[in-house]
């Protein structure tokens, strides 16, 4: 079946034959067709769309095309006005009460003493004080409303305010705050408007500062950009006015509290069982792996899952801008870069940390993401006895990933010929795992590719597995199959030194 949902060669009724279809020769006694008849027979006139006001004749346009045109019309007509988060109903009433109670509560509470308590202890201390304030305001709440009010107040004082309920939802993977009046979340790969709202821009800015201050970063008008992380490892990016024109913008990439393994990913349909086996062997046999994919495609999740296969006796160093990797190993040391201070001094880059990591006796070095000249140092580490090193980068295919690595080294101040860079990549990288987020929201491993070596100026690769698109179901889910290419792996010899050659060969064939 083709990508358009029709089997090759099964043209429907009324459809014209494919271009270049041969015609049977006319035998004796049959009047040969004139040139005009042949042309009209082989190339029938295309159906014209109806004029405005006319009814369309049946069978003039295939149902598939009609459906596509209707979807385009719906997309064009859809309104973008409904873009504000609005708190309604029970939550709205609780937030209104909170606005009245909070100022009086702060008058009765010592902030320094409150900061030393955790959320449960603070809620216990607040309960009688909230009762006094409600009595003063002549407000009567039932038990459910009182508990909801306590939670909102504690989140406001110790947590991240309205963001707390989104962070607590395990189904949400991304939170995108576009100013105080609009917040979107991602559930199961699809974006939807969240029913939360901030008091005003100042309220949102205070929460952004609280996030950054907790990890020793700062955000204000002089440094309007900041990368940070939450206590659970979730990655946060903050951008504030004057760079953000709609107010403070916060982007949070959440990570699952429960570690995801390769078997779990195979169970979700992100890869086939054979692919999972091959990737387990790649992690255990210390292959140098590059994980390639777009933003939000699952590169960090894949890196965390692969780390499960690292021998517990190995020393592993991870290097990131904002430490978000959660390796499942006992001997793991995370390192994090440091931005420059207000005077522009004191910056520690990824490249500095990679150079320093080589002096720390690592067995493996794992880079959260390579973006620039640190790519050269990572390749050098892979070539100097640190087998099993891994990294991620942004690219749309394995071939593009190799080209990006070449470009990153060439854009740095390292003056090395392109041929030498290509040879260094071919000698260092052994496997590229391509992950993608498809349009139905699912995340899949689309390619597992080996880097074989050089042939002239070109890096030679061979594909072990690929995901092939077949069709789309009625509810918009993409249907495809994971296909093994049936090739003998080039890295089989390395797997043999670890005793996994037979299992690796069976998984790939």
C-alpha cells in the first residue's frame, strides 16, 4: 500500500491511467485510431471544480481528495481567538478566596520560619491561622474547599503557584507558559490549553525567579535568558521582557519519575523487540552511540534507557548545560556548565568540562547535547579509550547527523581539513539511533544505522533497522512496521569480545 492509502496498481473507477501506460497495437482490419482519439483516450480531460453556486456532480472528485480539501477549509476557518487560559467553577472560587486570604496570612507568618518547614508541616501550621482569617472575612467553607485553599496557599508560598498542579500530573510531558494569561501543556504528544492562570505579570515573574534562584541562576532585565532545572530533574527555560513581548515565558520539559527502559519502549510501540535487543547489546558492548532527533522527540529518554545497560562497575561522567539526565547507575557523576556572571567572567563551557573530564579517569563520557566545538573533544574522547561514550544532537536523519557533526567542528576555531574531520567521525562513532515524534504524537525509533568507515571523501553507513510508514487509521494514528534490513552488523566483532555476537546477529537478521 502506498503512502496515500491506495495499493499500487489498484486504480479506482474513473481514475486516469498512469502516465506512460503502453497501449495495445491495432491488428489488421481495425481502423487505426486518429491522433486526436489516441490523445483523448490516453490522457482524458481532468475534472474541473464546480463554479460558485453550482452543485458538484457525483464522482467528479475522489472522496479522499474531498476529505483533504474539507480539512484544509476547516483549518483555515478555525479561529485563533480562544487562546486564553480561564479558571472556572470550583477552582475559580478558590482562587478568588486565596486573593483575599493571602495578604492577611502573610501578616501573621514569619517567612524565614515558614521556609524551614516542608509542605505538610506548613499546611498543619497554617490550618488554624487560615480559620482565623476566614472568620475575620466572614467566609464559610466546607471541608473540601478548606483543603483546596490550604494547598493553593502552600503552593503559593513554598512551591511554584499554579504550576504545581501541572507538575503533579504524570500525563503532562511539557508545560509552556506564554505570559500570565496563556498556558499550554502537552499530553500524549498533543498540545492543549491548560485551565490555570496567573494573577498578573509580577506573579509569574516571581515564580520564574524562584525557579532560577533554586539552582544558583538569575533572571532579570540584564540577564533575560536562563536555563535551570527543577528538583525532579525537569528542564526549564525562562525568557523575560524585553525579549518576550507577551510577558514572562516559561518552558518546562518534564521527565518521568519512573525510569523508562528499552523493554518498556518496545511495549509502548516505540521500537520492535528485535531493535530493543540490538540496542541493549550496543549499550552493554560499549558502542560509541549518537542519538539524533528533533526537539521533543525523546533523545534524553533514549539516552537514559540505554544507560541501564552500562556495567555498574564503570565510572560514568555526564556533562550538560542544565543537568537533566537521570542515569540508572551507582558510579555516576553529573557535571553542569556555568554561565558568565554580570561582568562577563567565570563562564565554564561544555568544552571546558569535557577537557577536565578526561583527567577524572572516566570509563564513559556522556554529553547531554552537542551544539558546537565540544563535538571535536567528544570525538577525541571516543578515540582515546573511552569506548561506550554517548551524546545527542539535533538532526532529521542519520546522514544529516554526520553532516552536522562535521559542520560543528568546522565552525569552531579548530583548523582541521574536512577530510580529517570526516575520518575522525567515521573512526569514532559506531552507531546512530534516529528518534522522531510523528504527527500523531507518538515517538518512535525510525532508524538504527551503523557507521562503517570512509570510502573516498564519503562516510559509509549501513542501516540495520528502519520504521516504514504504511497507512493512517481512522482516528489519526500512524500505522507502520519496524523492518530489519537483514544485514550482517559491521560491529559484530566488537560484540563478540563481550560474548553477545550470536544474540546480536539473530536480532539484526
